[in-house]
């Protein structure tokens, strides 16, 4: 397997259209979760991917596993146990209303995972890349320690490690994430985030936006590459999406095109960006090509319903070429 991701699979419930949560008798269901989203997006980009999570026995766990299989993600390392699947509710928002997210994931099967549950040497056999996020350590000591062990095992075996900071304020509940996230960032060769996440998770700020922040992070944490994404909210359904990528070896900073998108579903854009970046770096693309490919992958996801991004490499390349011609 080329890429292995580790994190919690969730069941998402959303009202139709612009309706509010629980003011409608209808809720649409999707499976998702940051790391699962990356694995699925990679598979559609043509990169083999495998996913480690812990799912409860029973219909919801079975359905989650089947959903991943249908997307082509390898699930032979998925663990079973615990009593419940984590849920989250998403109200898309309209006009002046912001998107609303409500979590119901305390005590989930994944939250109860321990380092003893995952045989990292076996899981990493044949892998070229391990990806994790800042969401996992927010879920408890067990998930945090398991992710830490995975990063250490990957680095020992020469497997590239990436970390998307993915700040979720509701999950940290006033706790300071820096003592947990800083050691993980130092083990990551590729670091991904936006300015808010970098500030909250690592306590780092820099004047000059991503252009200054990316080199600062690379120097401080010893990363080989740092990507900073930027989402601009232009209207209820119109966003602008762009990114910068800093390559520490060449000290080169590359900027993507700015994509203005009519948003269908804002969930998962960052995960598709991450998948595009991993795919591009695995293909040894130059920084300027890698960030263009990743930004286009993230922009395309915003036009797709649900958590999973299903753009192909050809879809992404067409958008890159279109952006270059305009």
C-alpha cells in the first residue's frame, strides 16, 4: 500500500438543503472523517490507500466498512470492538448563518483505542506514507498515544509522515493542544494547516500570511515541506480557495492559483487538498506543480456533496490547466 491513514470514521447526519438541524424530519447520512476522507480521495486520484480505525461490531460498523470498500480503500487493518460509532451533525448554513457542527462521539469505539491494539510494524509493511491529523489526539490519551507510536514507527522505517493540524475547538474543550501537537509536528516531514490551526495547535504566528508562516514552521519543526491553505468566505455559497507550499530543501515557496468556487458542501475540502498534495509529492512533482494540483483537488471537493472527494487525477489536471489559462 502506498499511503496509510489513521483516524476515526464517523457517521454524518445533515438536514436537506438549507434547513436547520432537527427542524426537519429528514436527515441525510454520509460516512466521513478527516483521515478516511484522505484515503478515499487518494484512491480516486489513483493512489492505493489503506485505512486504520476501530469500528464497533454491528450494523453501523458493518456499513462503515462497506462504504470504505466501495470507494476502493483497503480495510484489512480496521479493528472491531467497542459499542458505538461516533456521530456528527452538520447544518450547512445559509445567508448570515455559519455552518454548524455538533459532535456525538464521546466513548466511541475509536476513542477507546490503545497503543496495544495496533501492530504498527505490520501495518506499515509496504507503506510509503503515513498520514494523521490533529483531530485524533483530541479524542483522548489512547488515540494520542497510538498516533504518536505510529509516527515513531514510520520514521524508523523510512516511511514519510504527514500531519494535518485540523483544529477542532469543540474537541479540545479549553485544553491546550500544544504539548501534544508539538512533538507530533516534529516527527512530521510534511505539515499542513491554515493560519488559525497553526495558531491554536502550535502557538505560531507570522506576519505576511502563509508566505512567512510556512518557512517559519519548517525551520522550527524540521519539516521537509509545509503547506498553508487559505479559504476566503466571499458569500453564503461562494468561497475562494488557495494555498502555498514551502520546500525546505530548496527554500522555494510556491503559490497556487486562487479558485473561486460555488460551494455544494464545504466539508472535506482540506482533506482533498491533503490527498492531492500527497499524490503529487509521491509522484515527485516540483513544489509549484504539487501545490497547484493539491489546491485544485481541494477546490473540486467543495462542489461535491458528502465528506468524500471523488475527483480523478484527470479532473484535477483539467482544473489546473483551466486556471493557468485564465
